[in-house]
């Protein structure tokens, strides 16, 4: 009798912290970073369904592009799976890991409107996560451009709490080649830090139904970290950041005199070095990740949202900031 009630308490405690998570990215379902994150989110006790693009979908922002045919016309990223395979499917040994031949935002839509209702008994979603992206997504330019962030703001538009994660290890690597358990390897560091941030957020969420207020989410960026990418940074700390600030990247156009074609160049700009939600002391994302540190920026899809809304989100992660 006593054992039974103790067991009941233990399982109900576990149930409080277990969340339903929808995971995607833009580098494709076979990328090492997302597979490490999936593994660690599951190990942390969460129910995770991953639905990510079949092919590399970087730079698509929030574009909602669906599969145009029932089969893949070209190989998926890393030939996993090969051309001719169905346009969507899951790992043979894991019903929770799916690819879909569409953009990241479309993967989220297909998950919410088809895969979860059909295969997961209408599972509710507590938070939608993107990444960790292979390569940073910093500043205004990447906010609108990144497919990983696009998935997060699409989910936010649908009323979900969402977070985009990106890291400076831009190596496009196949999980079957590079996924391992070495805690000093890049994908594992990003994954561990992301789970740490989520733990802090879920603890603050407590019994609240929502993780973040409607229309808000987070954009998180990690610095170059990990012995596999030649970095001494193994445990980057977190700082609250702003999307604007000095020395951010912007595209500009330049005519090539030889070809007479217009080419783009990436250059630094400073015009958006402005305060964020009234806070002029916040460091810029670009500045933070130059050190062994990670940036957490609050985004709101409502440009008129008041400072109070941002403050409510910041209160959810201030415990983890350095
Ligand atoms: C999912 O929800 C829809 C709409 O409420 C309902 O029609 C459908 O039967 C549900 N499916 C399952 C498997 O519960
Ligand atoms: C980078 O990706 C390639 C291709 O998947 C892989 O062979 C290589 O080991 C990766 N390097 C690192 C440092 O992860
Ligand atoms: C990871 O790096 C730390 C610090 O350099 C080192 O002490 C530890 O042994 C490394 N772990 C592994 C598994 O290599």
C-alpha cells in the first residue's frame, strides 16, 4: 500500500515536467544537431515528435512550401532516403521521427494538422522547437531569412510557444557519420545547453497553460563550441540579448562589371543600433557569441506589443542568465 502511493507520487511528479514537444529544423531531418537534440529531449523525459525537411531548406524563412509530388524527385539530404521514396515518412524503428518534403514552416503545419492528429491521437503541443541550426541566425536579416526561425514564427502565428536554436558549427553533417556521445562535441554541447534552458523555462511555467504569452518566442544562438570544431568553449553561458545593435550583417547589391550581373555581398551595418523594448544596455546577439556565450532574444510577432509582454517572457528565463 505504502509502496503503491509512493510510486503514484513519483509518476505524477514525472508527469508534471514531461512536455509534448514538436521539433523541426531547416538543415534536414538527417542532420546531426537535430538528432542529438531529439535524443536528449527524450532522455529528459519529454514526448517528442520530430517532423523536419527531407532536404536542406536553409534560407526559406517562413515560406510554406508543400511537397509537389508523392515521391521524392531527388535524393533527400545525404541520400537519406533516396529519390523515389515517399515524400514523407518516418524512421523504421521510430514512429516519432519524420521527414516531410517541404519547408520548415510547412513541416510544422503538416505536423500540427496531419501527423499529430492522425498518428499521435491528437497530441497537444506545449512548445515548438527549431534546430539547433547548423550556423548562427543573428540579427534582423537572419530573423526573416532562416528556415529554422521561420518554423518558430510560423508556430507562433498558429498560437504556439516556440523557440529557434542555432549554433556556429555550420558543418552540414549526417547523423549516421557524426552523432556520438562525446560531451565535448559541438552537437552534444548545443543539445545539452538547450535542454538546460528548457528545464529552466518549464520550471518557471509551473502550472500555467502557456510557456510564453501569445505572439512571443525566443531566438537562441550558440557560439562556436566543441573540441570537434577546434574550440576550447565547452560550456557557453547565456545572456539576454537584443536583435538589433552594432555591427550586424546585411545583404547589399553590387554589379559585377565583367558579367553585368548584380551580386549580393554581405556587409556590416550599424543603422539599427537602437534600444530594445526600452532597454539600451542589452548587448547585441552578434557581440555576445564572439565569446564563449550564447544569446537569448525575445521576439514578438506584434510590433506594437508592449514592454510588459517582453518582460513576462524574460521572467521565464532570467534564472539561467549569467
Ligand atoms: C482528433 O480530433 C478531431 C477533431 O476534434 C476528431 O474529429 C478526431 O476524431 C480526433 N482523432 C483522434 C484519433 O482522436
Ligand atoms: C562535417 O561533416 C562531414 C560530412 O557529414 C563529416 O564527415 C565530418 O566528420 C564533419 N565534421 C565535424 C567536425 O563534425
Ligand atoms: C571534455 O573536456 C574536459 C575539459 O577539457 C575534459 O576534462 C574531459 O575529460 C573531456 N571529456 C571527454 C569525454 O573527452
